C-alpha cells in the first residue's frame, strides 16, 4: 500500500507545473459589426477568428460578436485588422468584458 501512496504523491507533484500553466488571463471583447452579419458571413467570421492564434471562443448574437482571447498571443487591434481585411467593419469602441479565467 505504501508504494501506491508514494506513486500517487509523485504523480501529483509532476502535474503541478502543468496546472500552473493552465492558469491564464483571457479577455472577452464584444464588438458590433457594422452592416450586420448574415448567416453566411457569420460562418466566415467564425472561421476567421478561430484561425487566429490566441482566440479561445467566439459567440455571435445578431450584429455582435464576443471573442474570448489570450492577450499575450493576439491583441484587439490585430483581431480588428484581420476582420477589416476580410470585409468586416468592427464598430468602435469595442467593449472589454474581461475577467481572469482558468484554463479555457
């Protein structure tokens, strides 16, 4: 029995660094898209944003898109530039909704 306890303890110690790496601060940003988003364009916008490194989640409701992202990997400005390059016009100012979150 003692060996199982030692093995369990060793396993927990090894997973601690991974747990620390899972803790990140994500930002949620809500942006209104000028001119609206039809279903085809919604799919294109979703695919575009998901292709960007650091983007964790996208939610589109009406003309608004909320993006959860890691600001150490991508900035709001970079996302807006990519949206504009694809023909989407984000209205300013964007609304930062964020609080730190754990391991998305």
